[in-house]
């Protein structure tokens, strides 16, 4: 288990001055027994786990100390759950707190500010012995569909949804979508579910159509009203009243999986 301690706590633990404690901390950091999580806070690695256990293998634990409240989401959560094979050099930290982006190891932490009604659907998950707030599978898929750019694009989002839906709690998924209350998101979610041939229960499909009816036709991909239709794009889908401005080639690998 990893313990998070501040410089002040370390001074009290060691019974020494702040200057002497700083010297000890720097020595332990050089030897790999302490890892800075954020300014003034450190992750202490227990002897039984060794000085190399953190490093780049637990960047999520280090990123988790940047904001409070927070959750790790989007492509970062999808990667943790094995829903994507894409390498992630950016860690998405979702928080209502306004913060600047920063570096953690060789990765960049992107701060994603969501509205209050979307800041839910997460819980503590054990990541190499450290509790990190992660969005659950259902919220991860919904978030990625809502903002595909934070998950590798629409093609990758379709793959994430296809993989995640095999272990969905569909009742929870419907509750989440109703809580967000976006007709446009319901249309995109429904179309992508049909595209990957996810096994949607009838009551959940009814909920999606009910939510979709609350908005006009919308789009998936670049807005065709502001940008041209992409070559070989899917085009307009009558069932979900959705302009799918995404090339067939980008979504070909996820069709029916």
C-alpha cells in the first residue's frame, strides 16, 4: 500500500527541522523510495514493494494528487480497464477545479472541467495498491462518446464502446444518460451501439429514443454545418436522426464487433 505524506507530516514523523527533513526527503527521492505526487506531497513506497514499483507504472496514482475532487476518466480510464490498446501519453484528470496542465513523469496531465451534472459515475479503484478515483466502465464509455477527442477519436471510441458494452450494467447506463439529459448524446450513443451491434435491452433502447426525442437532428464527428462533409462519410441516419460525419474507413474495424 502507498501512503501519501506532506512535508509537514514527514517533519513530525522524523522529529526534525524542516531543513533536515528536506535533506532526508531528497535523499529518499534519489534512491527511489519517495515519489513526488504534487507540490509538498509524496508517495512513500513500503519496503516490501521496492523502490521501482511506482515509476511510470503508476502515473495514475501521482496524477490523482493534483486535484480534489477529481476522477481519472476518458481515454485514461479506458486504457486502465483494457478497453483500448492505444498508448496514452496524456492522463485525463476530470475535476471542477480550474487548474493548469502539468507533467507527471513523461506524461502530460490534461485537466478536464465538466459541468456539475456530468461530474459523477466514479469510485475508488485499486491501482497497484493505491486508491485512485476512476470513472466506471459505463461512465467511461459515455464520457468518451460525449468528447471523442479525449479518447482517440470516433473510431477508437467505437472500439471502446464495443468492448465495454460486453460488461455493461445497462440499467446504470440508462440512469447515467437520463441524469445527463442530453438528446444529442443519446443519439450518438444509440447510433454507435447499433453500429457495433451491442446487445441493448429493449427498455434501455426505449429510454434512448425518449431522450433523443428531446433534441433535433445532431451530428457525430465534425459539425457538417460548420465544416464540409468528409469524403466517404456515413452520412445521415434516419433511425437516430444523426449526421455521421465520419469516414467509413475510420469505423470499418468496429462494425458489428
